């Protein structure tokens, strides 16, 4: 019984390390990275954008929208979503090469410390 418990514990550790590697895997477009930023949906064109705070850069969110959209209640209602920002710590993975003076497409893999703030 003790041996079975040890085997199960080791297999759990292996599964966790594999999962962690998948979340921040190196791709041909770059490695996943952490960003403290502001997520917004722009009502003019419906584009979902993540601004890394303290930079002049914008990241276009292509996938992983369900994470910040939970904080906004529902991203499908453009009228109410456009009234708020979501601030937090995001882990994003690039889906496109980094090109100067262009928005880079990313996927949100995880987010922490999210808070919704009314736009002024």
C-alpha cells in the first residue's frame, strides 16, 4: 500500500511538471511571458487588446478570452464590456513573430489578481 502511494505521488509530480511545461512552451514565435497589464475591448471594432503597463506596446488577444471575460461577466455584450478595463497579471504566449510598430497576437494562458475598473 505504501509503495502504491509513492508511485501515485511520483506520477502526480510528473503530470504537474508536464502541464507547467505546456503552459509556457517555447514555440517558433517565442516563449510565453508574464505581463502586468490592462485588458480592454474596444467598441469601435470589437478588438480585444492587452496593454503591458509601463510600455507603449499593445498585444492583440486572439485566444484565451474566457479568462478576462469572466471578470467582465460576458464579452459578447459590447455595450457593457466597453465600459470597463480588467487589470491583472497575465501569462501570455505569442502566436505571431514580434514585429516593431505592430500589435503582436497572443493567447492568454492564465491570469491572477484580476480586477474590473470602470472607464472614465
